[in-house]
């Protein structure tokens, strides 16, 4: 557990006493189960990189726990209502209390301040981002859920005849939540994010280092914590490994691909959540990154290209 401060350590230990944890493949429970690594990795969606020269395989990972808690889904009655349909189909992401788990899953409790009924209906119908579309429920059911979200009306619902039946699950998931200390940092001890080079011939780690920092913790002298990171890296024939990905420090870094030594770093206007790309023009090599930021951080929309020193 975290030892960042004594208060954080105590608070996390107290919370841990109320939770289930400890075994591999421990199923979710009503108390709440500590899931480590969390639901956003482990290894990241941005992918890994393989170097044919050294047979090293590079992978960045998040190393923070999440909490998965079950909540009773309510009795499954014959009469389906908009509220029940919400619990079966929407609460898994937006929460039984409509509070969601921002920033990944938006809260839906004050929707009419932001969206018209038409916009809500269209979102449910078509989905968007990480939300699947629910056209298959049929228009009357979608209208009923829209009513439930805008004015709380729990009207009876008839699903489209061919709509897949509503699962009669006894429990739903409370939402997707990270296990954080009272100040919002991960509940475990650092590193909270890592970059590893794995030797595919031997199967062991060639090197493994923390990836990312929290600038405000660095200012307090807490460096090299690693942090949440999203995106991947690339390895070059010239001996470098490039990666952005770090969510809080907005950095883009180049490492020595054989030793993991940091050779260069720069700060981007926003976090680089995607994998960089490299290309050559007139004998000069470039690396380009997208600085998109977002999630609980400011968003951006820039591409930034860096030129490597000319070799010829
Ligand atoms: C798998 C997770 C998931 C499920 C299930 C899900 N949603 Fe969503 N929902 C999301 C995500 C993620 C977003 C944000 C999407 C985006 O950024 O475009 C979202 C956005 C929305 C929005 C727009 C909110 C806003 O502030 O713009 C509405 C309305 C909504 N969902 C309603 C529903 C309803 C109603 C259901 C059930 C029929 C449902 N969602 C099921 C993940 C989910």
C-alpha cells in the first residue's frame, strides 16, 4: 500500500480492511474486490514494439489497482420499466445512481442541462466513443429511457420483438473505479506505470523502469513514481526507443533501447496518448506524435514532429 504520506497510508489501509483482495482470479464481490492490475491495464492498447536486432520486446503498463464492486440489480419482474432497463443495460458504465465514473463514463444525472431529448435519444441509438449503440432495443424503449434520464419517469417498456432479451442478472457492477488514496493518487506503492524490455529469447526482463511522473509530486521531491500511461512506443534501428503516453507530465522521451537509459525528453502541450510514428525525408529521420491529452486532463489537437540529427 502507498507510503506517500502517513495519512494516505492509514486511509488506504482502513479502506482495504473493508474490501476483498489477495487471490488470483478473485471474483467481484458485494464488498468490493481490489483488481490489480486495473481495468485499464496492465499492458496498454497502444501496443508493444519488437526489435528484430536485439529480440527485445518493449511494453508500457499501468500498475494501479481498481475496485470492482457488485450491487444488487433488483428483482427481475415480468413488467419491464425504463428504470430497470437502465439498470440492466446502462448502469454497468453509468452507475446505478447515474453518477458514472468520470472522465471515462460520463455522469447522466443532470443531462437535460446539457443535451436536448433528441440528442440523448440519438446518443442511445447510435452510441459514440466507447459507448455501444442500442438501436436494437427499438425506438419506444429508447424513448422510455430518455424519459427516465430527463424527468425520472419509470414508465413501462416494451422491447422491439427481436431485441435480445434483457439478461436476468442478480447483480450489476457499481461502476469502473480506480482505487485511489484520499488525495487522488494510486492506493499502491509506486511505480504506478512502467516501461519494460523483455528478452524474447530468454523470457526474462532485460530492463524495467518507472514511466511518467506527477509534476506536482516532483515539485515535492517525489520523482520517478511512474504514472498512468496510455499509448505505445516505437523502437528504431538507430538504437532508440521513443514513447510519450504519460498522462500527467505530458512528456515525450527517447531511451537507449539496450539499457533503458533516458537520452532525451521534452514536454508536449498535451499528453501523447497514441503511438508515435517515424519517417524519412531526404535522408533525415523524423518522429511525429499526436498530443491529444483529454480524459481528466486538458485536451489538445496538435501533431508535433521532431527531426533527428542528420547522419550523412
Ligand atoms: C460500455 C459502457 C457504456 C454503456 C453500457 C452505456 N454507455 Fe452511455 N456512454 C458511455 C461512454 C464511454 C460515453 C461517452 C461517449 C462519448 O464520449 O462519445 C457515454 C455517453 C452517453 C451519453 C451522453 C452523455 C453526455 O454527457 O454527452 C448518454 C445520454 C448515454 N451515454 C446514455 C446511455 C444509456 C441510456 C445507456 C443504456 C441504454 C448507456 N449509455 C449505456 C458508455 C456506456
